[in-house]
C-alpha cells in the first residue's frame, strides 16, 4: 500500500514518505521470514543522518531470511492526514503497515524523542503500552544511547538492546527464528531473549521505591532475568557500510560517512558518550581507504565525513587524510572532519584538506577558566586555545565558533567571566593578526548530568543561576560583538529529568503524549505546560529528578545496567573533579582501571 498521491501533495516534503531511494532494499515480503521495521522517532532528514541506522539496515538485510525496512516520525501535517484518513503508519520500502512487521526496533538517541515513540506506535494502530500488546502484535524493542537508562521507557518497550547492536542482533535473530518456527507466545519469547547478554526485558523485574519516594531497587522477578545487564561491545569494528541509502532530499548530514573509530579515552567528566562507548576501537587505514572508494562508487558522494567522537585522536590521522587525498584526487573529494580537538594540529589538519572552505572553524573549550576545564577533565590550557585561534587566523579563517557549557559542577561567576576574557583575547588576536574584525560565535549549552558519568549524582543548575550567567555573557561579549546563543532552559531541564528518571516517569511521558506533546526536541512544538500537567497528574516533581543532588550511596535506577565502567571509578572521578585533578588519557598514559579491564582483552593488556 502506498500513500495516495493526492495526500502526499498536501504535505511538506512528500519525499519523506515515498521511499524508492538509491540503494534502498526491497525484498519479497511474502518470501521473507522475519520482518523488521527500523524506526527512528524523528523526521526523515534527521533519521537519515544517524550513523547507527545504516549499520543495522545493512546487517539485517544481509541475512537472507530477514527484511529490514525504515520508518520515521511523520511530520505533523502528515500525521493529521494519516489520522483523518485512518491510514496506519507504514514503512518506506514495501509500504506495509508497521503492525504487519514481526519486530519494530526504535533507535533512542535523545530523550526528547520519547513522546514520538508513543505517537508512532499509535499511528501504527499498535497499543502504546507493552502490557496491552498481545501475541498478535509486533515485538517492540529499542537500542541506542538512551537505553543505558531504560527505565523511563520501560512501560512501552518489550525489551532493550544494551550496547553495540552488531554484537547482539545475530543472537537475537537466532532466538527469534526459533521462537517464530514454534509459534510460541510473546511471554515465552521474552523469557528466552532475557538469556541473551545485553538484552533487558523490563517486565521481568520488580521495581521498589522507599517510603520517602526515593528509588530502592530493581530485582529479577523470574530466574531467567539477570540481576545486571552487561553492555555488549564489539571488540573489532565490523566492515563499514559502503552502500547506504542515498536520500533524494537534503538531510542534515548530506554526505557519505565512514566511522573511523568508536569510543574515546579522553575521559571528559561531563561526557556520557566518552564513558559508554569505551574502549576505543579504530578502523584500520586500509579499510577506511577501501570503504571511501566503495562509498563513492556506490553512492556518488564527493563529500565524505570521517566520523569519530574525536576525529584527530585517530592514530595517524594526518597520514590517513594525506592517503585519502592521494587515492581519490579525481573525484574532487571534500573531506569533513567533525569533532576536532582544540589544538593547533587540528587547524593544520583542516588546512591540509584540498577544498576546505574558510567558512568557519568550530572548537569546544567547554569552560572559560583553566580551573574549571581541569575539573571537568578537559585539560586544554589557555595558551593552547589561543595558539589554536592564532593558527586559524594565520591560515586565513576569520570566523570561529566556540562551544561552552554553563551550569557545570563547581562553576562560579568568575569562571563565566573568564569565558568573556578568553573571547576578548581571541578577538584581539584576530584583529592584530588579520587586520579585520573576527567573527566569533559563542554557543552555550546547559550542562545536563547524565547516568554512568562521574557527574551522575549532581544537581542541575537553577534557571535563576543560569540567567545571571547568561546576562554576564551578554554584557561581557558586547565589546567583541560576538554572536551568543543558548537553548531554552526548560528543554535542558526536561532532558535532565528523563535521562536520570525511574520507571514512574513512564506515566509522565504517557500523559504528556496524551496531552498532545510530540516533537519535544523542536522549539515550535515544545510545550512545557503539557509536561507540568503530566507531572502533576502522575504526582511527581521534575525538580526531584533534575535538581536534587544524590548522595553517593543512593540506589540509582540505572545501576542494573552495567556499561563496564565501575561505580568506584566514577566516584573517584567525581572526587577528582572536586579536587581539580586531571585523569590522563588511558591511550597515551597508563590505564586508569575504569572497570573495563575486567572484560576487554585490549584493556587487560594495558592494565598495570
Ligand atoms: S580499562 Fe584502562 S585502558 Fe581500558 S578504557 Fe578503562 S582506563 Fe582505558
């Protein structure tokens, strides 16, 4: 079933719903045993820029008896039409309604997409609550970074995949095949998958709370449920995806992408990705080079992004870039290097690219003062930041974008004042070196404490505190006429609530969605009043989750998810933050015994 043309003419960007893109895979529906809907709870342009989706699409479709098709959250105009016409949400490839699939797998990478998950299920005419779905409904699963604290979404998801999907999916598919052949019940499947490492089935656990409302424990309710769920980790990156679907409309990252490394060992204390993707796994240069050639041949891209949490931490990045340019000159290839470290070697690296445009360079010092950078373990000296800016101006850039965070633990007004002083120095440097007025954009985000990080116990800053800091920046940055931007506080507050929430938040998410909240990550749709009403209806307080400092021995609702990093290490790192003490990068210095040495062979070799 395709969406009728007369309906598609009425919506913005109909190509979001047509499918048929280059490299998309349409298998014979009737002859394929397992049907898997890869679901992304945001619009097409965002979902098609996600790195995990092509990996899973490729992996699943490589199995002869499995078909994987994509579905994205329909924008509000399309949603209105689907509801008015009673048309169920369908996949892009075969246009089958989602309710005809065996498995619907959501990618959860941002907490503010949670209501879209509920909305997509409802549009698919599938019960939103897991307990209301029976053997006739698809199994609804989820993976992605948010599942490292799965509890807020536990009411809606049958089971979660924790860690690298490439590692878990083959075992999961074996289990599913076996179950489907036997035509057993959904309950039997849940019991079976609970045996697979990295699978968390929330309905198989008891949750208890203390009399004062604090979370108490999550314990197995059946023998098959494990007390802790270990994150799955691929020890070696599987071959890169070289035949991804090529969108027909512009998407956020409109280029080819190759993951050159996964994980980061720098240990910034605010950064969840730096913890939950450990250890670092690099793709060999030969594989990157071959992969780029294949992507060019299969997709026609002439812009390729070398994806990593910190691109220039890749061993021999200069050599890799030089080799790529040497191998593919005839394609006039443009390379994108996202996530560059703040140092002058980054500038040299970008300047070495043949067709780099001088539109702007972006760096993230994160904090204005050396003291605070030391505390968050982003130990870049002011001297290094100024050298980086000087190198950029010397190479012809006149526009710099700098990212900072406000509301970091131990931050004072003096630290914020030092952002102003730092920008002043960069501005003066630019004027002196180029004779022109440099364009400096200062982007400030609000610190959100995340689970499984050394700051998982801290309170999020109050709005009044942050307003005063924003005012200081506004005044202070006038002299340099820097452009200053920051997000809506309540968006960060809701992110803080949902990221460190417990299972009771399922009621809040459900109420907020019933009140009409969807696309919460989009400014024009974010409705905090809905959320306040939803909290009131559930008898809960957002501040309890976001603004309350936890004691170090308080039970945490995500503690049963073992990402591999020990609580002792996180506590030690928290203390080091308070002491302003650096923890060195474990790739260049000694192993810091973060806990992964228990599991990972490459870490065991380095463990003292
Ligand atoms: S165990 Fe050691 S080497 Fe491995 S990620 Fe942790 S600190 Fe680094």
